[in-house]
């Protein structure tokens, strides 16, 4: 094996505590343990380590090892110095499924890590390989741990998406952010891809309108179907769809944002003359948007439409803490739109 950095030793460092970093803080170290179930974050962390090493040395050697199919001695072979002594990055996947041979070799490696080598161990969770992880966490080989927990909570997903837009140099309104996160309820890799695609398609200043165009139809019972039913005057259908969506945990804010987007479009075309092409240029809308808004605004009176816009602002306030019953406030606004301006009760 290559000359050691200095034998930290698993035994002597067993009681030491290593730094535990967020995935955004990932950095090279003699040994980097990337732990946790969130594969997308783990990939990002591993990529950041590689980029950091390449920034200092363009001739970086990169080796990938599958711990599950590992053959004895493989780690020491790739860790041996090359003819030109380039620095090495060794990435080991599936440590949670590792063979006995890998666990034995990895423990030996920690006793005397190779010079100019970064060993990245990816462990997605479970008990397999726990003794090896305990050695790393105990301080063997001066390692660090990058923790990649699963992102499930809405607030965490919102924070992740917001960070993605900051990374992309983009700004997005709170309502648009909620709409996007609600539409992409799967893995965060898909959500990150949606953020990047949205910036690529619509630019760096994003509102509910841009998000609405990119996400319409993504969810079976979603904000856009509710809004479409309401603006088409189908009050009963809109109310059923709304209650179905809320019962499955959909945030009311994206519902409101989708409805507001359509109401604003109706207000813009109300009383306007000219072809859809001409109006599209004047109003900064697509011709199909003009046509749809003109269909949806039929039967509205100007005073009722003005009241609808006021009610939209009032409903937003009620949804954000101004009412003990925000769902009722949203239903009231929805029915006001569906009934083209007929008042429905009073907010509680």
C-alpha cells in the first residue's frame, strides 16, 4: 500500500468525534462517509467533493467500487500510487450491502490510509457495515461524515427548492414556490430538475403564472383542475375537487395561487377589444391564454370582478393566519368565482 498519511489508527481514535456536515458542506478528507437515505443529496455531495479535488489538481484519478460485489484486495490495488503519483478519489457505493471482503479490507485501510487519496464511503442506511461506520465516526483516518437525511416534510421541500433557485440565480414568489413543490411531490431529484427546467424555460424571475404553465396537469386532483372547474362555472365539481385535494394533504396556498392566476387573466381581458393575437402582444400573454380568459370572463360584471380581486387578497390573509377556519375561507372564494360574483356567506 502507498505511504501513509500518518497512522491515526482505529483503536487510538475510537473515542474521537468527527465533523458531521450538511450535504451542502461536503468537502474532501482522507475518508468521507456519506450517510443517509437521500440518494440525490448523496450524489450532489459526492460531486462536490470531486469538483473540489479537481479544482486543485486536474489530473485526478477517479475509481469507483461496488461494495456489494467487491473482491478481496481491490481497494488496495486502486489506492496504490500510479507512475506519476496523481491524487486519487475512490468512491465506494452500496456500503450497506458490502461483502465481507470489503468490510475486512476497509477496516485495514483505515489503519493506514493512502497518501493523496480521498476515500468516499456511501452508506444508505441499515445495520450492515455498522462496525466500519463506527470506526470512521470514532475518528479513524481523520474522516468526516456528510449526512443526507430523507426530505419528506413540506417545509423541508420548500427550503430545498428555494435553495435550488438561489443556486441557479433565480427569484421565485412564495406562492409560485408552493405551487411548484405541490406539483412535484415525488423525489427531490425530480423537484430539482423541475427547478432547473423552469429557470431555463421562463427566466430568473418566476411567478405563479410561469409555474402554472409548467406544472398544469401534473397532479390528478390538483390546483389547476380546481381552478378550471371554478372559472368554468362548475361550482359543485370545483367544491368536490377542492375537498378531495385538501383531504389528501394538499396545501391550500397553491389552490389559491392557481385560482388567482386565472382571475387576474380574466381581469386583464375584461372589456378589451381586438383579436387574441393583438391582445396577447398588448397584455404579454399567449394567444391561447387570451382566448381562455375571454371564455371564462363571460357572464361577469365589472363590479363583481373587482370584488373578486379584493376577495382574493382577503382570502390570502385568512389562509395565512387570519382565520380559525382557512379551508372555509378558500371554499367561499372558490364558490364566489364559480358563481361569477355571487357572494357566499361571510368568512369566519
